[in-house]
C-alpha cells in the first residue's frame, strides 16, 4: 500500500508540473504576441519578479511612434 501511495504521489506531481509548464509562456513568445497584438516593434524585453511572481515586461514602439510598456504574466508560478 505504501509503495502504491508513493507511485500515485509521483504521478500527481508530474501531472501538475506538466500542466503548469503548458500554461507558462516564454519571454520570446510573450514579446512575439505583444508585437503582433499591437502591430509594433519590440524595443526591450525582460522578466522581473514582482510580489513573488514572474512577469515579462515588454517595451514596444508602435507604427505611429508611441512607446508602450506591456506586462505579461509568465504563468509559471
């Protein structure tokens, strides 16, 4: 019974890890999506930690010259 319980816990842990990984977004993917959404060019991109959570901070410049900063949750918490 103990061995079965350990195997079950391992399986659940692996499953949870896969789910979180599926929701996580890379910095490159976040930058690509933001650039596409705003029809803009990426000026800078970095990942920061705020209140214990990782956030991708993407700075863009639109076609009409407006500079914006967009924050995207990294989703790996």
